[in-house]
């Protein structure tokens, strides 16, 4: 009896195996690839991006062992496999025809055979997000995505309508940055184009050439100024007011130096031209010559003058044009002086009574319409630092004689200078946007106080005069002689 039962069991097993073998004797078949969304069940395709979730449809998928896209194995979860459907992600690292020789197919492997289906894995279209030059201007860095399989890079350089190709290029391994050699010649407005396996990427070219700042906006003839900006490529001359030109030294694509020529008799903007276009300085150059009002608060030309050439000296110093030449050379006439004649104690605040340290300006109009919003306006002045500056600061207050508010701007450039020492060569222009003015918590005089500094319109200020004060708001004392500076050409301007 036991032998008969054992025989029956063996016979049943053999029968089941034979049936299973007969059912799977045919190799699998791939009919198509479609989207996973049931609403798009009839959306078949033969091209897709790496990482996409797809459904492989066909038959004979039981006994599945592996799925490959261009020989890259996909992760297959048996839960998402039936005899007629396989749901899986195309591997994100699948190679494409842009980077290797690939079979351009999907392959399903089972324990009873395999099947292939023509299918191309592609990258998304290439895109350029930004461009920038190296310091020489001869190499353009092109940043973007999917910059794969480059066949050529063209520039709108030469005669309009003609495109020159890059002199050479390299691409990083992530296909996100190209270093392309810029062909010689003058650019005309259009786009650079990068031709890739999966499309063409473009970006406006040339990028704008700009003048962002001039180191001394009121420089006299014979002094050297620094002009900073962008894309100084092929700039051979700088045009000064009156059409007077000078040859610059290009230090990098963002910086040049030039000696101020003689003969300037009226203010105007600085202008430059190069391979990428032209640019104009944001502020007038040598505006001190006419010191127009409203705008110019003082040129310090008159010690006791009551207009925008003078100031109320009080404890602040004054140097005539001849006197300034000795300690503060290359000045534009007379200057105001802040010279610390005594030590300032820790957290002393404004200590002008112990030092030659207050320059009170006259009431002068800042703008023609006082209802104008202060946003977009800046306080500017030139400064000469006679000794290295590494402690103490200048407070700039708004107010009138004996009626200054808490300071509205704190100027301590050594805070951010290399090594904590500020010691520029010659006169430099200081720019403080009015929106950066602050409301402090200390008052020099109490005839006008406020719970906070108004910061919306010029009419919010009760007076139009400024006061420059030596001060110390740090927890350590500032030794005598730490600050010795001259100030000139104080003005309020539109822009920076």
C-alpha cells in the first residue's frame, strides 16, 4: 500500500512538471512598451528617458530572470510581473547612443528563453543655463544640462548672419559645463549654439559689457583709476568727458585701470567699446567741476560758506586746496578732515569733543522732489585714508546743528578689508545705498528724537544736512591717531 502511494505521488509530480514545461516551451514575446497610467494604456513608444517607469507588454513573462535596457539591468519586483506585463523603471544610468555604442533595445530574459524589442533610451534635450568668460576672455564657460554628443559649437562672430565655430572645447564628465575657445572677431547680437546628439541648445550672445563702478568718480588728471564691470574684451580705449580718450590696461575681463587724461572741463559719463559692444558708467565722472544742486551737499571749498561748497566745521578739520595736497594729494580742491587727536574709550560712541572729529554739513536739498522714495538712491563721497585704518568708525547722522539723530550709517571699511586693515591708494569713492541706513539706539543730542529712522521718502527726514562723526562702538579702546581721513564731494545720487 505504501509503495503504491509513493508511486502515485511521483507520477503526479512528473505529470505536473511535464505540463509546466509544455506551457513554457515557447520563448517570451515583447509586443510593445507603454506608459504606466491606465488612461494612457494605448500610448506606445519606442523612445524614453532614463529613469522612466514603463510597462513592457507581451507574453511568456513567467519565470522571469532579468530585464535589460541597452544591457543595463533594471530592478524587477516579481509583484509587478505577470505573464503578459512587466512594470519597471528604466535604469537612471542607462547608456545612450550619445556616449557609447549601444544595442538600442530592451531585453527580457526568462527561464525558458529571451526576447528583444527595438527601444531607444535618450537624454532630454540639451539646455544652456548660463555663460561666463575666463579672465583672459578667450575661453567661454557654457553651463547647462545634457550637453552630450557635441558635434559643433557656433558663435555669432564675424559679419552679421555668419557664425564661426569654437576654436576647441572640453566637456566635464557630468555633461554640464563646456570650456569653449572663443573665435576671434567682433560679435553681433544673436546666440551661441551647441549641437548635441539629442538637440541644439542656445543662449543669447554676446553677454552685456557693463561698467559697475569707478574707483574714484572725481579723479583729477594724472591719477590712475580702476574700472570694474563685466566682459571687458577687446577694449582699447576709455572715452572721458569731452570725448578725450585714454588707453586702459586690461587686468581681467572684469577690471581695467586707466590714467585720467588732462583737459576735462565738464562732467560726463565714461564710455568704453569692445568686441562685445559698449558700456557707460552709471554715474557722472568729475561731477565736482559743476557740483550741481540738488545732489551735491558740499565740495568743502568754503570753510564757512553756507551753500553746497561749505560746511559748519565745529570740531572737524579743514584743509585748503594747497594744504590738502601735502597730506591728501591729488585732491579736488579743499577737503574736510577727520583726524583722531585723542584716544577713544571702549563703547565711547561719538567722541568729537575730545578729537577733531565732527564735520557738520549745511542744509542742502537732496532731490528736487522730496516726496521721492529713497529706494534707488545712494550717499556718495570720496575719501583719502592717510594712515592704515584698523579700528574705530565714522558715524553719519541726519539732522541739523545740535539736532542729529542716532547715526544712520556706520562706515568702518576695515571690518571687511583683507587682514582687517583698510589702506587704499589715493582717493576712492564710497557708496552707501540709502536703504542701508540704520536706526541706532544712541542719540548725540535730544532736540530731535525718533522711535525709528524713517526710510521711505526724503520728506521723512526733518533736515537735509549730514554730520560725519568719529566714533567707537566696540568693546576695546581705539588708540590716538588710528583714524586720519579726508572727505570730499559729499552727494546724493540716483543709483550706485
